[in-house]
C-alpha cells in the first residue's frame, strides 16, 4: 500500500485483512491440534458424537458429566473416564503448541455445544474442538482424581485415628 501511496486504506480493506488473518490463525490452530491423527483416530473422535448402546448417551455427554461428591464410587467413575480417554490413544501433546487461552476457549466450546451443533461444524473445526476438549478434560479429570483420592485418604486416616483414640 505504501508503494501505491495509500496512507489510510478503506475500512472494508482493513476488515477484510483482519478477517483473513483471523481465519488463517484459526486454521493453523486447528491443524496443529489435529496433526498426526490417523484415520482411525478421526473415526474415534467422530464416535464421541454418537450414542453408545450401553450408556444410552453419547460418550461426549458421559465425559462432560460432573464428577459429583467425594466418594469411592465417584472416584471409580473418574478413573473410568481417564481410562476411556487414554484408550483413544490420541496425541494429547498437540495442545502444547497452542496458547493456553486459545486451547481453553476451544475446550469450552467443546463442552458447551451440543453433539448436534458439533456435528454441524466443518470436519477440521469439529476434530480440533474435540481434541481441545479432551486435552482439557483429561487434565481436569487427573486433578479431580487426585483431589478425591486425597480426601478419601484423609477420611480413612481420620477414621483410623478416631478408632485408635476410642480404644484408649
């Protein structure tokens, strides 16, 4: 623009430029999240959006369910979800190349949108959103599992201490 001696471009030109840059950055983010995924892994991500016969809900909805109160039963539910994500064998380290706030934004989109809305996204965005959600959910479930484990151990030691004190 300087070569053509344009000092201030028209507003539509600036808007077009900003829009193009945002689209390009979004595409790069999606590609980084989905790089190194095999066709089998894309299929597994797609199956998160379909109902499973034994649960009567989608696996994505099952993963979204809150952990609940501190109990051994809920601890096992958390472990089941962690194992489920691990069995997908997805490259969860793909999220390391993306800014944490952007990854969190995509993960929130994945947790907020219904499976029907997610299935309407174009495939690259859908897979990237699901990957961001799974990366975030995996970290969250690990944290929840550690928290619940700590609380359960604390209860166990308190009970043991109380029994010990009552016996004397």
